[in-house]
């Protein structure tokens, strides 16, 4: 279970580590939240689990105790060294595969290519939550299930309806591959140091027929959403000839008014643009 605030401070002092704000290092100190993460995940027996930013290893230990092979990515060299020492026996047995690296570049860690059935359970460092999720979707290797600790605002964006200010490109990409099935609020006091925002646990289950946008499609849609207040017809006319023709035909086929703004267009309509572009 998680260390208390004083135990966390002592451990951090013993390894000469100060939490780094730029890496989103806020360590969980509430055992109830760890238990809730695992209950929400409801993992099949021995399914491989990817963990991003294991930190002091609180969640890692619980996953290993439940006999899950864990593939963890930790970017901080100091924390990585401590994890390597703390979990040396699990590493030697091949139960923990730990790499020191950037999770955005390694979204599923060292998970073998042949493994297609896996889960992600992670107290995701807030600094990388959106880029990591985009990188995961770009990998074309998506988990059966994810239980993630995220900023409450990030979950609000994931849940946003079209026509609202929180609706964005990542909302569309995630909604096309996953269904959100559970959430659980997490007060900021559950962390050390205490962050300036509240958090939320969210469970995402892979859709029966997940749709993954191609890299080019995602680049185009993200580009469009950087100009979300402009009309879609005007944005289409700014593209090169081939993309412009595809977009204008898409608007016509989908009966979408050219004066719509990007945020007014439903996720399934964006999937139609992708299909026509591929």
C-alpha cells in the first residue's frame, strides 16, 4: 500500500530526490485509491499490464502481487534506479520489465510485439497525459482496457460533447477506439506533494470494432482544431488541392454546412473524412 506523507518524504530523502513539477511527479499516498484502481480494472488473470511512470512503485507492487507481468516505463533516472533496486527479484524472475525512457516514445514500454491482449493501469504523469494517449493510438497496438489517473479537466475533455469548448481532436480519436465505463473522483489531498488540481480515475474499454485514425488523418484533424473558431469550409479551402477536394466532397456527402466550426462536427462524421481520405 502507499507510503504515508512522512514515509514518502523519508524515502525521497533517502534517494536524494525532489519531486519534479515539470514531470508531474505527485506520489499517491492513499491506499484506498490504489485498491479502487485495481477494482475498477477488474483484470483477467495474469494479463500483461503496462504502467506509465511507476514512481515509487506503489501500484507496481500491487500488480505484481496479483501475478500480472508488468511492463513499466520510468523517465526519471533517480526513480528508475530505486525501482530497479527495490524490485530486483521481480526483474530477475522476468515478472517486471522496467525501462528508463520517455513513455511518449515508448507508449507500451517493452511489451513484446506478439502480445495483443494487455491492459494499462497507471497514475499517468499529468505532464504527458495527452501526448502519451496520442502516441498509444498511433502505435496501432491498443489495450483491452485502461484505468488511468488523470486531471479532472482531462477527463472532462474526453467526455466532451460536440459543440462544446472542451471537445477536441483527442476526444474524437479516443471516442473512436474506447468506451468510458467508470470514473471515480480523487481529491488532491491523496498526493504528495499536493497538486493544485483534483484528479479522477477513469476506465476505458476497447470497443468491439475500434477505429484508429491514420497518422495523416490525425495531423489534419489536429491542425483543423487549432483553428476551431473558423468555419470548416474556409479551413478546407486553405489546404492543398487534393485535401481541399476531399474535404469539400466530405462536407457535401455528410450534409455538413460549410459554415460549421470544427467543434460542431460529431466524431462519427470525422471518421467518414478519414475513410474517404485513406
